[in-house]
């Protein structure tokens, strides 16, 4: 009698894969099945980015039910728009860390990977401390520059002051997660955001509405809860970084300032930071256009639509982060074709995801907006913005994977130039012409966004296929 070993069912195989991705099973991503590698990295990275977007949505939900909610919603939205500059610096630094750490891991040199990660933290800490202090001092001026009314500034200055002052925490949260992603341990990055969000969700209603001996801080309470939550996430990251149980083992000599490594990191990070600052400044300009032409309700509706859009965009960005890790590690292992194939596999999954998101926005936009505000005027603007902006979601999904692939290879200059022309020479002028000269108001901004994102995606794909990113040394 012969016995045949049972082949696990497809459902069981997917469940096992899901379990591995959530547990953070360390593996070699330079060999084996590419689709499996993408899924193992993408799942925790998507969940990580979902959690990052939840911060703004939780704040938006609770402050949206306060008295004079239009002021509160506008404050949250405008502050987040300005904080995108800080996010840009944090993403640029984490991008450099991911590129260098993943390359060293691919070369099978984990000590050098840990050393590079520590050098990135030292540089980021020094830079962000200055920005945090400046943000706290000029919080009111920041809101006024963004086009906020006097009532909005009076109601929201403390919220903005606390959020801007927490820039150091934001930086560390992004940067250390970038280090772990580069090492291929995306589950730790995911769990840090889960911890941060659970704290925020618990503390937000308590600090906003009051509970027991804790007074009601209103809008300011939302900022307090967010900062405490993010700080808890950073504490967990540092614990994992220093406990020595993972591939990255931080040792005392890694704290020694290493100028050649710092120079390499800054060389990658600088155009990377500029790349996202360009995009952030464009979003700030668009927010100001909407605020000045659409009033408080128009601005609040636009900010609501953006928060919803980012809730779904960030998971797609998380999936595209898998391409950065796979490119970096495979280039380090001299697996050039595998690096390209990994990117194309990631594009396939991201396109499927963005098609689903587009359908949600087109058919359930009204319901999604209603969850965050009861104001009819805000809802009308938000729904219109969602319908128009969703027309380019598929292109957005393709573009972000290509961008992250180039960044993961250490070629941060090409995406920077693409963003420069796409945002400042196309999106901003187009939005201004449609809004001001053609009298379309906020609708002109809504149209300019998908047009620019489509052009950026097509251009990035062209430069990816040229393949020069395969020759970049980091």
C-alpha cells in the first residue's frame, strides 16, 4: 500500500502566508517565489499605513461632532497639510534608511545594516528637534498663512502647537519603521502603529469630551491623544531595536558618528526629502486655494475628502513599500531581473486594490462622508471631491509603486524631478487657472489633482523601464 502526502488546500496556504506575514517571520527575500515575497511584505506594510491614516480619521471623527465643527475640521486638515512637510522629511530619511539597510541585508551584512540605521536616527534627531521648537512658537502664524479665519485660528492654535511640537515623535515613528522595513521585518513596523492607534482611539474621546477627573480639552484633547499614542509606538520600536532578538542588533559602537555613512544617507535622503516636500507644498497651495475660494465649508469638505482619500491611499503606499525593500535587497544580492520582476508583481496587486477603492468612492462616497460630518454643505463638497479625484486612483497606484522602486534602489533624484515638473509645472498652474481664471472654485482643484497624478504615473513608469536604477550604488 502506498501513502501520498496531502497537499495543503489553497485556503490553508493563504492562511499560513497571512500568519507568517503578521508574525514577522524573517526570511531571505532574494530567493524563492516572488509573489509570496510581495505578499509577506505587503500585508503588514498595508496594515501599518492603514494605522497611520487612522490617526487623522479618528481625530476628524471626534472633532467633527464638536460645536462649530467646521472650525475644528478645518484646523485638523490645515495642520495635517502643514505637517506633510514634516512627513516629507521623515519619509525622505526613512527612504534613505530603507535603501541602505535593505542593500546591506541583501549583501548579507546585518551589522552594517544596523550601523546605517543608527546613523540615520542620529541625523534625524538633530534636524527635527529644531523644527519641533519652531512649529510650537509659530503655530498661530502657520494657520493664518494657510488661509484660516480668525475664528479657526483662535479655536485651533493649541491643537496646531501640540501637533507641530510632536514632530520629533513623528520623525522617529517613520524612520525606525523604515529601518525595520529595509531589514524585511515589516511586522514590527505594523505593530508599532497598532499600539499607537489603540492608545489614540482610547484617549481621544477621553481628552476631547472629558471623563471623571479629566477635564474636556475639546479640539486640543485630540492633539494630546495623538501625541501620546505615537509616543507609545516609538517606545515599542526602540524596545524591538535594542533587545537584540531580531536581524538588526544595535550595539554600542553603532552610536559612534560615522561621517561616510551619514554622507551616503544624506545624499539619498536629500532629494528624497525634496521629492516629498515638492508634493507637500503643492498640497498646501491647493488647500489654500480651496480655503480662499470655498470658505470654511468648502475647506472642511475638501479636507474631509482628503482624509478619506489618504485612508485608502496609505495602504496602497504600504504595498508599494514592499517594492522598495525587494528592490534594495535583490540589488544587494546582484539579482537584477528578480528586482524588476518584484516591482511588476507589486504593481499588479496595487492596481487590483485601487480598482476596488475607486468603486467604493464612486458608489459609497456619500455614506463615507456622512460618517464624519452631519453638515450638508461640507458633505456636498466632500462627495464631489471624492468622485473627481477617484478617476485617477489606478494611475496613482501604479505611480507610487514605480516611485518606491526607484527610491528603494537609491535613485531618489529621478522621482524628485518627476514630482517637481508634475506638481509645480502642471498641478499648481492648472489648479490656479481652473480655480481663479475660469471661476470653477474648489472644483478646479479637484480636477487638477487626477490630471497631474496620471501624468506623473506614466512618466515614472517610462523611467523605470529604462532601467538605470539598477546601476545605482549606495
